[in-house]
């Protein structure tokens, strides 16, 4: 038995953790370099993008084989991607500056997000390091520092009460554009004091990513920098696997939904609930095809219950399906039922009303097998085009 | 030896073929039902969508196993898709009306495009049949009748002069939204008097589709209705395989480019030229990933030479590639060369100038093998959203 208590703020709820943002002048106004510091050395696990062109900080982490650390530095506005060995060397330069300034730092980790193919502005970042105050507990300024086209900071925290005591878990993320089924340009940093075993950290992260960060979609791209990092200082001395798994998935789920809600220009979020697929994989393919379809996304924006586009997208995604077995509903309004078109003017209006909500579920039962998957997607409106056509220049 | 002479108009250039559009009231103003009629019975070959939910006219064609025909009827505004057996029966009703009115009709073929999941308005179409004049030679009104969100009619015709005499080939197509690598909501009807052998027709159509209709992308969907039909009355008594293959590919290529230029809201077309891939299939995957990427499409719209998005998309598409072998150029302006970033302010300006053109090539050499593919894509701007959010309601 366990229960979750939501906490205000995020990382500052954990006794040994400190965090904050500084202004390095990478952004015109806001915080752009953030840090997380732990008094105790933490066990660390990471999952990264599947993009073949991993950014320098990811390569650096993997080359060093980091498993223990107590310091994370994140910058926005520059991805340090496609920068080759020079990009890795820039990170070493930053680590040297960190060690010079702070003697307690053990195996620092760097993370970056922003434009691809431009060298890091080292002077600015080194000046930012001078401005870091390790006694700060300000996850809001940290969350703002890692934002790119995000319109609001994303953070969450829970205390988990179990029969054997309590532990805490907190997370901060950034997302917005380029979010895709495969966890694209998103960063998420999760800290906990649960005494999870080192060897369980990465498998649990992977397992929970499947239904959370890997189930969301803004525009179907996956970036060079996607990262989820989990730090545990184990100071609570409490660990119950089921409770921890539940809490970790909940933290990742909430952050993922914040990301998709904040998709560039998004005005609403749809859950695409596929059931009755041949297997879970085929359900996942269909759910992601729907959440990535431009025609479906623009129909969401127009609040148009255009179920034909939904059916057509399912038919096009290569999975086993038959018109005489397919069923499509907007929440509980069924518009197509195994070969029968139920979409009259009354149901059209009811489905349209469902789509007026900011969050709703589109259900598709394929009637083939027992596979299921739920993916989350946002609509695509004028602002998506505005943000992405004008992003860099 | 052979040469192609472009002809004005389209189908009317072929002696035995007649065509035109009528107004059935499916559209508010314009032609919405079109026909092609041949005095001689033609050999017919077709390729259809890969969507699992094929529309009724496609199922009807396949069930009947049509190989000879002299009449095609096309309606717009209604796809007759996801309409089950009733949709097929509606087509039979239309065929009966056709046979009743015209005694010369042999094995008529129907084709539809428009909204999915609504029964055909039979009365209107039957009234349209009454208005058909088989002596018309008006491919412009036919081309307009098959348009949906197309902003202009698409047609082409050539005379092909060979050492052994000449033949003609002409085509009409519709496209706009939903165009995808796999030939999505597009219809193309091609007629020729070349004496091509029946058994060669379908393989040639398939072969030519690969580099034409299957290489274009507007929004990555593939519809329930995609159709390419080839009619040959063989009246020229001339057939040279190489000349015919060349002319057929040219007709399909020109129609495909007209379709992508007229992508919903498109302002420009980019050719994505992949070379040096492990094999042609991997080149195709990369080229199509680029032509379908929302981030690339919005960068095209913004005339932003954001080569990082191009690299990231290639890295994400699952093919073999390495940053230290990749080369990216906008026409002849190379911005990234096997690990070296050449993108300074001068090249940025030069690449931006390339992107100001209405058509240009983005070249990516992967430096892995000898595979190559060229895909065509259009940009995505505000008007795409406008057209697709407001399409049905």
C-alpha cells in the first residue's frame, strides 16, 4: 500500500538537492543556464534519443560511462549538436571551469538544447558558472533556464508514503516543438531520495518512457538531444519497487502531458486510444500515426469530427485492420461502427462538442486482437507555422 | 531514337478520345463530374493506394478484374470510401444508368475523390449522366471536374516521334492535400494510342510511379482513393518500349510536379536529392523523411537554411549515416561537409537566397554507399492549416 501526495514546486522539496537558473546572455532576457547540485553523490541513469546524430553532451556522457554524479549543467539556445570533437572539447572546457570554481563537484553532466550545428558560446557559459550559487533552491528559475519555445516551465513533485516510510520524487522538463513518439527535443531531469538499486534505475526509466515520453507527439521529429536523467541520492533509506515505479511513471506522465499541452501553438490535446489491435506494437503504430497525422492534427484544430481522416490514417499505417471491424468514437459518441456509418447531423454535433474541449479521447477499436496503446497528440494551428518558420532567422 | 513534342491541352489530342465535365451540383459552382470516352475499346491498367481501406470504386475495379474499357466516370466532393457494400451497390446503380443512356459503353470504370464516409448523392450523379455529351473534347472541363482543393487543373500531352512513326500520350491529374510518398489522394488518368502490349502496361505504370507519384509529398498521408489509370486504344500501331517508357514517366513526372507545386498552401517546391546512401531504399527513406518533416517544411516556408533540422531528420529516420561523412548543400552552397560546419554568415545568406526561389534542390550526400533517390516536397504555411482545419465543416 502506498499513496502519492502532490507537493508544490519541484526539486527544492528534496533535502539534499539545490538548483537554479542564471542569465548568461544566451537568451535576450530570461534564464538560460541552469544547474542541479546534490550534497550527496547520486546514482545516475539516463536514456537518450534514438537519433543517429547524438549531440556532444550525450556522446560525452556515454564515453565517460557516468554512473555517479552530483552536478548537472544545462544550457538552452544551443544544442551543441553536429559539432564533432570540438563540441566534446567545449564540454571538457566547461567541466574544467566547474571544477575550478566548485571543489565539491563530482563527475559533472552537461545537457544542451537549442539550435543545431553552432559551437557553444564558451565565454558566456563560463561567465554563467561564476554566477552559480550552490545554496539556491529555485526550481522555477531552473525550469525557465532550460526552456526553448516552451511557453511555461514544467515541473512536478510528489511525496510517496509507504508502509515502511516515505520518499520523494521530483522532475523538471522542457519540450514544445519537435516532440515526437520517440521522445524528441525534450529534456527531463528527475531527482529522488528513494533508495532504488542502481541496476534497476535504467530499466525502470525505459519502461516508464514507453507510456509517457514516447507516447506523446507534437510534430513527429526526434531530436539530436533528447535526454531523460534520473538522479537518486538514496537519502530516504526507503525503497518499495511498486511504489517507486508508480511514482516515477506518474512524474514522467505529468511532465509528458505538460509537454504535449505546450506543443508549439497547440490549443488542445487528444488521447488516441487504440484497442483491439493484433498486438500492442500494432496498436502503438496506429496511435502514433494518428497523433502524427497532419490531417488529423488540423482537424483537431478546426474541431472538425472528420472521422474519415482517422479511418484513412489507420488504413494507411500498415497494420492489420478491416473496415467491417473498425469502430471509431469521440469519447462516447460513436460515429462509425463496424461497417455502419452512424455519423448523422446529431452525432456530428455531439462529436463536435467533444472536440471543443481542451482535452478529450478519440477511441478506435480495430476488432482484430487484444493489443492496445494510448498516444497523446496536440493540434496544429497557425501558431505552429509561425513559431517554426521564424525560429532561427 | 525518339523525341517528345509537347502538345497544347491534353486528352483531346488523341483522335479516338472524348472527354469533358458536367455540373452535377456536388460543388457549388464548378464542374464536378467528368468523363473520358473512347470510340475504340481500350486496354486498361491501374495502380491503387496501399491504404487498407480502399474506397468502393477501387474494390469494384478489382473485383470485376477490369482489363478492357472505353468509359471512365469521375466525381469529386465524395470519395465513396468506408461506405461498405452499399458503396459498391451505388456504383452498380450508376453503371446501369450509364448503360441505359449510352449503348456504346463497355465495362465502365468509376473513380471518386472527396469526403470519406458519406454515400454518393446518386440522384445528382444520375442527372449529371443525362448531361454528358460523348462528342465533347474538353479536357479542361474534365480536369476541373476532378479537382478538390486543387487551385488549378493539371494536364499534359506529348506526341512522341520515333523512327517507326509517332504515337501520343496525354494525362490529367488532381492532387493537392494528402499527397504523400505513397501516392496519396491523387487521381491521374493517362491515355495513349501507343500499341503497348497489355501485359507491359501495369509493370510500366508501377516502375514509373516510383520516381514520380511516389516521390512527392504534401503532408505524408495516403488516401483511400489514390488511383492511376492508363488507357490505350493502340490506334497508332506504333510501339517502342524505350520511347513509351520515357514518355510515360515524363507525363507522370510533370503531373506529379504540378501536384506538389499545388500542395495545399504551398509557396515553393524542394527536391531532396539523397546520394551516397547504403542503398536506394535507404536513400528513399531519407528523402521521404525530409520531404515529410514538419520542421523542414516550415523552414522551407520561412526560407530559413536551417541545415540542423535537415541533419537531425536524416539522423532520426533510422538509416545508416555518420556526422563525419554527411554533406549538406542548398544547390551548390555547401553548409556542412563531413564534420565541418561551413555555415558562416556569407553562406547563410547564399543559402537563404537559394531558398527564395520557388524551386530548388537540397542535396545530402551520406558518404556511405551508392544509393540515391530524389523526392519532392512543398513547404507548409498558414494556408495549409486554413485549408485543412476548415475543409469539411
